[in-house]
């Protein structure tokens, strides 16, 4: 398997584990020093993600990606694209369209989730448009 194939595989394993709320797999895929920036502007750690997806936590119904690009720079890889996520947390249902950058680091023979940044794309407010 080429390193690029390994990056694509690691990204798909991450998506799959999030969709299935598989915290054991998330624990394997995410580096201990992971840090991410959520669509709400908060900093997330590995523990934050795993605890959010434990039984009774976040349950995703959709995680789709468009226009994904994969770039590798030695032991670091970037995955960028546009995604849609939807699901439920307790009684709150959510649907978000986002632009994302995920950073993977080659560690102990495989690609691991290292950093992430997500920005929500909101439709323009048509009430403020001037014609």
C-alpha cells in the first residue's frame, strides 16, 4: 500500500468509526496529543471526542465528503474538503455543511489523526442583500 493509499484508508477508518460511534477504534486512530478546532470555535482533545461518542452521546446519521484532497509532506498528511455531517445528541438534531482540514501524522507504522479544523458553511442571509 502506498503512503497516499494509507492516508485515504486512515481517513476512511476515522469516518467509519465516527459514524458507528466505535470508541475503541477512535482510541487507536487518534493520537494522544490530538488537538482540533470545532465548528463552534472550541478546542477539542482526544478525550473530548471519545467521551462525546460513548453510548448515549453523539450519534451520526451522515458523514459525507465531497472534493477531498490528500497531500503528504514527509510524516505529515493533509486531508481537505467539504463535508456534510448530521446526527443527534440527546434531543438535539444537527445538520452541518463544513469545510475541513484534517492532519494525519505517520506514527508507529501507520497514519494517525493528529489535528483538525472545521468551519461551518452557512447559506447567505438573503434579507441583507441589497439589489
